[in-house]
C-alpha cells in the first residue's frame, strides 16, 4: 500500500500529529502514515485567512476517506482470492470430470455462472 504523508505546524503541532497518527494506526494498522512536525509557521506574506468551519469539515472528512480506501483495498484482495478459488474449481471440474455448483439457500448455481462478486456476496451473508 502506498504511503500517506501529513504535515503539522502550529503551537500544538506535535500533540496533534501524535493524536492523528494514533487515530490512523487504530483505523488501519497496515496503513503507512508519515507525520511530519514543523515548528516553523508559514510566512505572513504567503498566508491567507482560512475558514475554521472549512478546516473542521476537511478534518472530519479524512476518516471516512481512509475507510473508503481501506474498504476498496480489502475488496480487491477478496476479489482476487475469489477469482482464484473459481479458477481452481473450474480446473478441477475439467480435469476430474465433475460438476460444481454454488449452493445459496438451496438453489444451485452452476460454476460457469458464478463470478467473483457473487462469491464474495454469498460469503458475506
């Protein structure tokens, strides 16, 4: 997974950075988050007034975005595993001359009609 970097500056930058990194680690332990602390404030010439409500909304949007990324990565892993399982079953079906069906609520679906998405949804029930 790629690394995500954040930079913190201000009076309590160190405390805020440590708390943010702890939240990220708790949310997704395998996520590689780099937090840089800077004691230097931006120069006044390049500084613009920032709406505190907008900053709060941006900060509130970060955890759902991280969850969405984690969910997408998890779905990709599951899809690859499900497709490998289907491919292995199809190989067995052809080499051993057997028929394989997916059973869902006493309904048999032939392996030829089973996709990775169907298999994942069935497993999540």
